[in-house]
C-alpha cells in the first residue's frame, strides 16, 4: 500500500504521462512511468503504459514483456489482456494472441477492443468467415462504430464480394469517422476492384 501523498503523486504523473504519449513524447512518457514504478512497483497501469509506449514505437518484444508484467499483477483486466494479445499478434504468435483475446472477451463482453482485435487477427490468418462472425457479434453492442464496417468492407473486398464491400464502406462513411479514417476508406473504395496482390505491390 502507498500513502495518500504517494497516491497524489501517481495521479499527477499519469495526467502528464497521457499528454506525453498523445504528443508522441515517448522519452518523457517512459521516464514518468518509471518514476511511478519507483513509488509502487506493482502499479499495473504503469507497466501497461510502458507497454503502450513501446507498442507505439514498434518495439514489440519489449512491449509484450511490459504488458505481461501488467497482466501478472492484474490478470482480470480485459484492457490489459487485449493489448497483450495485440503485442503477441505483432510478433506473429497468433494462436496465443487469439487465446488472450478470448480471455479478454470473457472478462468483459462490453469491451469492443478484444472483439475487433480478434477479427483483425483472424483476417491476417485468412479466416474471413470467423472474422465476420466476430464483427457481427460486435455490431450488436457497438452498432455505430465505423471501424467495424470498414473492416467488414475490406474482408468482403478480399472475398471479391464487391457489392457488400461497397455497402459496408458506405455505412462506415455515414458514421462520420475521423478525417484519417475517411481518407483510408475512400482509398479502399478507389481500389475496390484492384486485386490484393497488385495493391500489395503498389504499397512496396
């Protein structure tokens, strides 16, 4: 346990940490999380925060290590499990990543993140039917989340089901996504009839 003074210091640290991460000032973010851990080495939010920073920096093995430490301290957090699963997926440990997403879903069925990330993992494994089933389930309690429809559009495109792809891209745009997402969806629509293998070559 830590004192009320230490609790205040930790609260103050995390206000500034989130600013650092939002501004991609990762160096100061890391220092702040490390300072929080000096106050309380079992502060799972700090371990999780370090994992987030390293994930953003694409230091995936280091990211997994820190998420796993957070998970060991708080094994019931759906959010921590979701990001640990994400880190595992980036390391191509897809079986373990899917198991972690399933655990995250069981821990909190109202958390959309593990559903969406599970669908992404299944897409990477070309299990399109499985991914669509997960997204259909997710739509039931997050019907206005544009990223669901955008991902469904990409899946239908890969299955050469262009009418359904266009329908879902249109639904995604109707939900007023961010400017970045709008650009990505419109780019996908423009390349709707471009085979995936040609699109991959253009990206190189």
